[in-house]
C-alpha cells in the first residue's frame, strides 16, 4: 500500500496506550470486531442465508432505510493534514514494516476521511471514532480490551481498540499471508462498524437481538458482514487512487479467509461446527469484502436482505 505526501496521519484521533500497564488483566469482550479469544470470539463476518424469520426481514427493512443515506457520492479527496506527535504528519513512505503504529494511524486517518466525505456527499454527518493502541490489555467502554480478543469497535465510547500484536498472530497462528493491505483491511473493517453506529444500524440490530435472542447470532453475522463489505468499499477507493495493487487485494482476501469461523475452529479445536458460527466461514468473509471492493458502493452491502 502506497501513501504519498498528500496523505496525512491525524494524531488527534489516536490514544497511544502502548506500554501502559492495566491492573487486573483478564479477557475483555469487544463489540463488533475481528476478535480471537480461545478460538472463537463473538462477532466477525458471515454470509447468512435467510431463514425467512420475521425478525430478520423486519430488521432488514430498518437497515435498508439507513442504507439510503450511504449512496455513492463524488470522488473522495484524500487525507487531512494534522501533526503533533510521532504518530502524526506525513504518511509518505510509511509501511506496516517500517513503522507499524504509524502505518495503522495512516490507514485510520484515510478511512475516516473517506467516510466523512462519503456520508457528507449523501447528506449525513460522520463523527470520527478515536483509535486506541494498547499492549496486552486496557479498559474500554465495553469492558476489558485484551490482546486475545483482537481489534474491535466499542459503540459505548466511540473507540476502536487495537493491539498491534494481533497482526503477528493473524500471520503465525492463522496463516494469513500478511502485507500492508491485509492489515489495512482489518482497520477498515472496524471503522465499518463506526459507520453502522453513526447511521443507527448498530443500535437497531442490538435492540432486535435483545428482543429476539434466538436471532442474536444471525443478526450479528449480518452486521459483521456489512462491516466487511464497507471495508471493501473503502478499498475500492484506495485502489482507484493508486494506493493498492491487485496482489495486495489478494492479500486482504486471504486475511479475511484466515479469520473465518471454520478456519479458527479447525485450528483451535480440530473440528468445524457450522451450527455454532457467529463469525462466518472463510468463503463468506471473502465474498462480502469482495462485494464492497468490486462495487465501491455502500448500497451494495445489503447483507440484511433475505438470502444474504
């Protein structure tokens, strides 16, 4: 992934808690993330075939109402200038290898700039979500953020939590090939959840889950699926701007597959139980990231349609 002088990292949107000790430790549970704790954590992405339930259909209609506010607008300008710390300033030449933390901040700034302008073009406002970089564990509005849960977005405090060690685990334990755009995809997925929160999609789905607990997993996977698709929409813009090549897109698709439920369950338990999926299969995750990547249109991320 290539950044140039026009791309800037906005350090005002970042809390760097790396190296800070968190008393108590423990495993936290993120909401809306790419988490890995004991093998299978509560939300990632799945294509969910419709079971024809009234709940899924009703929520689908609500989601579609919100979706109308995320139509494709004019070309999105890149980045906004801000400096003030070692994580701010120009992103030119920054890679996930040369400066892992700065790279993540560069991606975060680019993704949020994209959605700020995208939603403004559609007549909606976008409020930035802060990025919290931490080591091992820290507090969040959704409980303890732990390296074992992986990255996640917490709607209770409007923050994305990320331990950079997650990328190493993704590569070593779950055999993703890695690469700049693979890591960028993970960050973009979490900010897809921010878009859902801003549009009210996240709140409506959580309410439906409380009212119909038997639909909790089905609704969760649809929500996660849409966040993956939104990551692809941003990826489409990055490709159009010449920041990403086709080989890197393949790396991101590989990362999406690496955190599929089937892959994680097989790695951790040695068996696959589709009836317990809350994240989605490798093929499912790749499909919906690809939908966003190919279309560049948020309206294509219609994961709440019956039939997925």
